[in-house]
């Protein structure tokens, strides 16, 4: 892809559309410490050295572990690095994911992120609405967005985003605060947000798919593998290249705990997909 199509305005700057999601740096089940902390640190440093300037995290990864590793690896942070975090959940002692959306929960979460990342202000805070775990559900989010807007006015949060939300919730939130991004589940085979991607692109708002590779069990498709083989690429590279081609407002945050996978994923930005291949991929993904 051309250099100009590989960046997008987000939260007051231009970010590289190929970012990095840090969730895989915690232990199994995103709970506890990683098996190999030194590699986790090396992955983060190599990502930034390779031009990644958008890292996605949360204090509920670990919990705390991912933010602490980001701080150890990258603090003092480069000026152009955008760290996006999310609030709205906490972890049970058994690793369960519990909704924590009351004003005092959100305030505590913002302070936890500030402390563990070692920052005075958070670049972007996404309100993670719990909905049906990985799918949004309708319902007002006004109270939560008002709380984040208060934290923004206090200077603790620069920009507010949303995660796991519907179009109606985006509209409601925009009546309360400026919303800079939406982070929902979306990838080649999970296309429920097709209309929302286009709606946000028309507004110039970033759309950041979570599970861009399919999540904990990455996408497995014989059709995708055949196309990747023909292009002399890997299936994961083609899945990422498809997202980059899908819409200019899509910013990628593929997650990996492996240096080899990081290098492979970053190279996806160099892959050009023809109109014919894009049509084939649409069929693989069950659309078009
Ligand atoms: N807002 C939300 O609710 C939410 C939910 C989930 C995730 N997120 C964010 O989105 C980011 C991305 O999601 P994700 O990390 O869960 O899922 P993902 O990026 O779709 O996939 C990660 C999985 O793919 C594997 N993988 C990565 N690169 C690979 C490659 N080149 N070849 C084969 N396997 C590969 C990883 O294993 P290895 O470690 O072995 O590479 C891991 O198991 C997260 O890191 C997190 O920051 C947000």
C-alpha cells in the first residue's frame, strides 16, 4: 500500500495504521504474568522501533501486567507514541471479566491506568461497554460517557473512545463528548459491523477492530490459505491486508506475544490486493 494510505488522523495526530495490541502479553487467559517477560518487552520495543506508534492496552489485562510491561519496555515514551487504554471491567480472582461501569469504577480505572503506565494524562480512554461480552447490546451509556467527560475536563484523559458499542450508542455518546474512535470486533469473517465501519469512515472517525486475526483462535479457512499461497504471503498477513484495504479509517492492533509473528504481521502493510482478490476474499468472509 502507498505510504499516504498507511496513516490516518486519530486523536489529534497521524498514526501508522499498523499498530499493536498488547493483550497477548499477559499470561494465559490474559491473566497473570507472561511465561517469557523478556520476549514481551522485546516485542514492544521492536514494534515501536519498526514504526508502530499506536499501542492498545488496558489495566484489566493481567490485571495491571500488560501496562507494567509497557512501562518497563517503553518509558520514557517517545513523543509520537499513542497509548490507547480502556475502562469498564475488572477481573475476578478466578480471571473472570466483570463489568465495572459505575462512576467510581471508571475513575478508579483511569487512575490505575495512569499509575501503571507512568503517565500524568492518558492519550485515549475507550469506554468498554460489556454488552454480550464480544458483541454490543443496546442501552444507554450516557452516565459512563459523562464520567469520562468529567475526567477529560480534569485533564486526566485527552480523548474519549468507545468499545463494543452500537451505532445508536455512538450517536448518544457524541451528544455528550467528542468521540475519537470505536473499537469493536471485526475481521474478514466477522462482518456484523460492515455498516458501522462505513458510517464512521464518512465521519472521519477511526474504527479499530479487535480480534483482527480472529482472536484467541485465529481465522482458519482453506479459501484464505489458498489465496495467501498464491500471493506468497501467510493467511494472517492477507487477513490484515484485507482490513487495511477495507476502509481507510480502519486502524490495526493485531496482538502477538511472538517476535516472529510481530514481524510477519507488520509486513502485511506492504501487500497490495487487487480488486479480483478482494472480491474473492469477500466470498471467503461470507459477504459480497
Ligand atoms: N475492546 C475489546 O473488547 C478488546 C477485546 C479483545 C482484544 N482487544 C484488543 O485487540 C487486540 C487484538 O486482539 P487479540 O490480540 O485478542 O486477537 P488477534 O490480534 O485477532 O489475534 C491474536 C492471536 O493470534 C495469534 N497470532 C498473532 N499473529 C499471528 C501470526 N502472524 N500467525 C499466527 N498466529 C498469530 C496470537 O498468538 P501469538 O501470541 O502466538 O502470536 C494470538 O493467539 C488485543 O491485543 C487487544 O489490545 C480489545
